[in-house]
C-alpha cells in the first residue's frame, strides 16, 4: 500500500495485500490483508462484509429510535436545570444580600 512501512524481517507473500499507511511488522501470508497501525492481519472477505449485528444491539437501537422524540426534550430540560439552577441560586443570594444592605438589615 501507499506510504506503508515495512519493518525488518517482514515478508509479504504473493496474493497478499498491505493496506495504505499500514505498519507491517509480521509476515503476511498469501490471501490475507494487513491493515492499520499496528498492522492487523485479516482475511480479504472480512473487509467486504458488514460486521454482524447482535439481537441486543438491534433491540436497543430500535428502542432508542422509537423513544428519541420523548427522551430528547427531557434530556435538554435536565441539562438546562443542571446548568441554570446554580446560577439562579447565586443570583438569588446576591440580590437578597443587596436588598438587605439597602434596608440596613446586615
């Protein structure tokens, strides 16, 4: 591959592929691919297939997809509450102290 690095004692057999910008530090046998940094050896067919999706992952994705319209506004309200509540408390304390100082109650 383009700009790949071949470390010493690395052998690449015929019909083997080294990916672009990969670091090859081990022998690559025929019919395999070496990709990434550090180089990981994979079969050629594994790169053309989508990764398997488990049932649990599909169920969680479906639940999130269905519940997103309900959960998104609630999450936004929670974030606003967490960020604004301390600021409102601080302003209340400061304004109360100023009001007490004007009336001479301090």
